[in-house]
C-alpha cells in the first residue's frame, strides 16, 4: 500500500483517486473547489461517469479514500499525482499550463516526506517536465519528479484506469520506476505492458496518441467527403479497410467528427508546441485534420437546411444528443451543440434532448430549447438529427417516433441508425458519407 495524494479532482483526478483507492492504496484527493470536495466525500461524482459512484462509495467506506481542500493533508504522502487540467489558452492554440505549475508549487510547499515522488499525469506541452524538475530541484530538493501520462477515455474511465492498455513511465531514476511499479502492481501483474522512458517521450506519448486518433477520425471523414462526391458508402469503406489488421476498424467511424475537452485542444496545442521547439513543419498535417473535422459540422448544417427545403427559418428541428459523445455529460466542444446552435442561428426552432448532458447544455447555451425525452424533442418537427449516438437513441423505434413528428425525415450524424429499419418505417434517411 502506498500513501498517495491526487492534486486536482476534476475528471482525471477524481477517477484516478477512486481507482488508486480501489487498487488498495491510501488516497487523499486535494481540490480547491469546496462544492466538489463535499460531493466527492458524499460519494457523488460531480460528472457522469459509469461505475465511478460505486468506486467512490467503496473507497470512502474502506477509509482509504478522502477528499479535502486543505493542503496540509498531503504532507506525509509517498506519491503526489498532478491531475489538473491544461485547457486551450483563450484566443490561442497553445495549452495553458498555469494549473500544473500551481499544483506542483502546492506539492513542493506541503509534501514534507523526503524522497516523495511527484508524478505528472496532466497532458502538457513537451518540455514541461524538465522545467518542473528544475523548479523542484530549487524549491523542494527532497522531492523527485516522474511523468506518467493518462490515456483514459470519458465513459470508460474506470476500466481504462484499472486495466490500462499500457503504462508509460517517464523517469530519471530506477527508484522512481520502482515506486511507480509498486503503485501499479495490480494492473502490471494482470499483464498491462509498461514502457519506461525519458520525460520528453512520456510527454509526447500522450499528445502523439491523441493526434493519431484524431487523424484516424479525420481520415475517414475525408473519405466520407469523397463518398459524398463520388457516390460511395463510407461505412462499408471503413469495414473494407478496417479488416486490414495494420489499419484496424476502431476510430474509423465517420460522422460529425471529434469534440470534447481533449482531442481538439490537444492537436492545436501540439502544433503550437512544435513551432516553439523548431519543428513546425512536422505537424502541419494536423491543421488539415482540424479543418476536415470542422467541415463535417458545416456539412451537417447544410444537409439539414437542404432537408428543410432550403431555409431553416421557422422550421422545427429535433436534436438527439448534446454530449460530445455517448456515456458522458461533457459538452466541451460538442459537435452536436455546435450544429444545433448553427441551425438556431439560421432561424430554426431547435429542441435538444440528451440523457445526461442537458443541465450542462442549458448552462452553456441558455438560448436553445431542451426536452427531457426524444419523443418530446421530436414533437411536430420537420427533421430529426441524431448527433450523439446514445444507445437509447440508436435503439429508438422509428415507427413510434414517426407518430410524433410532422415529417419522417432523419439525418444520422453518427452513421449509427439501422438504415433499412428507418426506411422501412417510411423515413427519409440521410447520413454523412453514404448514398441515399
Ligand atoms: C480521448 C482519447 O481517446 C483518450 O485516450 C485520452 O486519454 C483522452 O482523449 C484525453 O486526452 O484525456 P475522449 O476525449 O474521452 O478520449 O473521447 P474519445 O473516445 O477519444 O472520442 C473523441 C471524439 O471522437 C468524440 O467526439 C467521438 O464522438 C469522436 N469519434 C470517435 C468519432 O467521431 N469517430 C470515431 O471513430 C471515434
């Protein structure tokens, strides 16, 4: 058992803290937001993440997990994980690392145990870890830094943390490696591969992985553009190329493209950082990846307006999905809300529903209309847009939904609906990258 602090209990930190307690460690989560601390200490995650509430309840009941706003509570820990966010800087491409700097300073000021390991998990521009290590050498020479990027996906965060695909350990000493191997002894014993490397490779591994995933999505969405122009079917095309093991079928789902708090901002920050380290040409392709992604949203708006007869003014649109992806209530850079807002700006009367993200959506876009069920959102609409592929929307009965709409016209922004079933129920079905 290791005594652990998790600094920053947002998405990453709350999940990490609960999972470390589940692995048998003694964990204190440090968080400045008092409401969040209270909610976590009550066993309620402040966001939707399947399985997390159970894990919090188990950790709290075991006495091995607690959350606090008091930095004095981390004095004696052996390992302090830095889990704060690195959002895109306002008006710039680059990431804002000020929270990482502040969290590291907090650890330096409060962790007193000699030889304690400070472990960065946040997604940072390459070169951040050596800078922080220098800072620690100056301000808290009794501490050592390691970098251990996190690869969890929202909606699968608990499994991704307890049974990760791999662990990347950026270390400068054998001792740091040994401490981290001890922390992750359970997944390692279960077969999780470990890559032990330097700081730069560990930092790059995270942004490289997210850039590759974004590139895969934009690649298939570029193929969707070609299918639209040349008459192909991008879903079958993805199957056809995805069966090649070297390519693989996952992350080849064409549609509205990627959003969320990670992929869009990470590829932009990566481009900005490449310029700063003198390798700006290496990542210019990511500009195209970003552009292809954003074009899908405009294409969806154009298709909807065409489906409404050329003008959205006064027409009613039902939108299924507000979260940036299913099983999440996260609406950061949500393609669904972006499309809904564009249609509203063009004069449509848009009603949105989502099983988990409505409160967040209402806060960010108070000007849009919301309904708590698909039936309500689609009441009297001229067109239905599936923009986030929640299982409950994919499984909707097209006959039943057909009784509430004004026109049976559906745009499948995620290529998720059963085309034949919807067409058999008399729906005019359109999708991105597919013939109609
Ligand atoms: C992503 C990465 O997948 C994680 O490995 C990483 O740890 C995380 O970012 C992070 O940096 O913290 P996440 O943002 O939770 O995870 O979501 P993804 O599952 O990657 O989906 C991102 C977006 O791509 C969603 O909007 C999704 O709808 C879209 N997507 C995904 C597609 O359009 N097509 C696909 O085939 C797959």
